[in-house]
């Protein structure tokens, strides 16, 4: 087989997280399979921690990126707290051993019954709307300390769907409504112990964080009981060669500088919080998938794999680029392929991707699948969700069983017709 476009040879890659043979893992656990490398998670956490010198810095891992309880346990063991966006995630966090005080609960327009439940659990409340603030004031007066999620009106980040800190975004309370916040706080005597922004994902420019911070500092003067400022996340990771990730050390430096100045003006040393999700887990993850069919259509070679947008939504949802390695054939001339899923829906995983020859039965590793991979997976097409394994201290541990057809059917009720 020859292609006119094949000009370069593949650079042989030996992808083996902690020395683990991925092909063998696929034989043992089957495909598709999510695999996470614990060492990479630990490395990412170390990189964050070592970049900051401010003693009162805290990291709250955004659980929604990857919510497997064994991964959460690993992250907790590294001394990281938790950011949750649903009551379910709050319960999972508690089950894994995070204390309620370590859990920041950042809901977005949830029913107030869920708010009551979260308050009963004792997690830190982050308030994202004026009606919610009024509700808490009326029901709980000054007994539930709250953080206010402000919308800094900054448009930054990658894809539009992950840019969440601008005025037309649904998240947070507009800075222009700060006077209304202050009114409600005074009316009910609510204790505001923190201010929060989360501008979006994939922000590489540290200046964006500083700009957001400045807006929070200005708002802080209206609240005298603050214990922390939460700068959210959005740290970008590199998905492909040439991608510019957020450079954490310079970011840490300018943020600390501005924060120290702010604290001096404020009159107290507050805690400085961040909520990284993607940064901690993205790079650790691989979606391992087997090639089912190679279809040589005129002008375009389709590689079908035994997964799709049901297991990895990011390429279709965010136009995300995920590097792909053919682990069963990593040598030879590169050829263009359209890597597509097995779902009855357009589910292109990679377009016009240069890979060494792909044959049916090959195993492909889709990289950077740790964040928003499994956690966004569904049962579309009544497909089973994959198993998950964690490579921990050189050993491959099963951390979620592959679903069975029974799992899909168990909550369905067949009525008599
Ligand atoms: C999703 C989310 C995060 C994490 O964002 P990443 O881009 O994955 O780091 C942090 N804070 C809040 C409130 C979020 O919703």
C-alpha cells in the first residue's frame, strides 16, 4: 500500500507508562479501556505545589474532570482538597475521606433542596446567584458562611463552550450587581468568607488571571470576614506538539505578588485557592481502543475503532485535538487517516491524522484522556462504558469494571402493553 502524501517516517514511540506494556494490558482487561498513570498525577501536583511559595495556598481538585474514587483517594493522599459541582460529587468526596471542610461546593443553578442537603453535609458553599443568596439568608441567616462566585466579565480560554467568565455566560453573579449582593448580605447578616472566580478552561496567559484577580480585590473591600480568595482554574495543558500550556511558575509568581499586595491592603493574610481539574489529570490518561475496520474509501482512509463520542466526547464537543499513538505499529511511513468511532453519529476522533500504517486489530492509544474523558462518557447507542485501570507503583489496578448489558437494563421497566 502506498500513498502519495506519505513523505515522512514515523518516529518510533515506545509508550509504556511506568514500564507497563499497553498491548498486554488490553489483552488482560479488554478494549476500550481508560488507563491512568498515578505517577503523572503526582508529578502534576508536585509541579503546582513547588511553583508557589505563599504559605497559605490551597488546591481544590475539580472532581468533575475525573471522578473515579481511587483517583480521588490518590489525590487526597497528596494533600489536595476538592471542588465539587453537584451533591453527588460532594457525597463521593466524603466517601473517599475528604472532610466536609476540605470540600468546596460550587453548584450552578441547582434546586434549593440540594442546597439544603449540601449545607447539612457541612461543605463550603459557593453561591452563584442572587436568588440563592437570598434563600440562604432567609433560611439560615448568619449560620452558613458563604463564598460568592462572581462573574469577572473576562472572555478567555479555549473553545467558546469552556469560556465561562464573561457577561453572557450563565456562571456567577455579575460584578455589576455587587451592590445587590452587599444589600442581601447586610439584610440577613450572611457571613461571606470567600470570593471566587472561574474564568474558563485553557487559559495560557497569566495576565488573564491577574486581571480577574484585580476585579476580585476591588470587590473584597465590601466584605470584612474573608478567609480566602478562590481564583478557580483554567490552567491549560498541552494536547499536541507546539501547544503552549500554562506556564505555572511565572503564573504563580505574578499571582503571589499581586495577592501579597492585596492582603496588605486588606489587612490580613488570606488563603489563596485554585481549583485545577484538567491540569492534574489530563496527561495521566489514555483511552486504549482497538481498530475494528480500516475502510479505504476513494481519497480517504477511515480507521474505525471500538469506541466513539460515547466514551470521549471532547473532539466532537470542543473540537479538541488528542494525540494518537498506534502502539502495535509505531514505525514506517506516515499516512493520513480519519480516525472515527463506532457510533451511529458523526464521531470523528481525529481528522487527517498522520499515522504509521494502521491495520485492523491494532491498538491505538488516545492521549490526554484523563480529564473530561470517562467523566463525560455515556451509554449512547446502548454501548457499555469502558473499564478503568490505574497504574500505581508499577502495577496495573482495575478501578472500575467494564459495564455489562445488565447495568444498562437494570433501571428500565418493561410495562405490560
Ligand atoms: C470545571 C471547573 C474547574 C476545573 O477547570 P479545569 O479547566 O479542568 O482546570 C474549576 N472550578 C470550577 C468551578 C469548575 O467548574
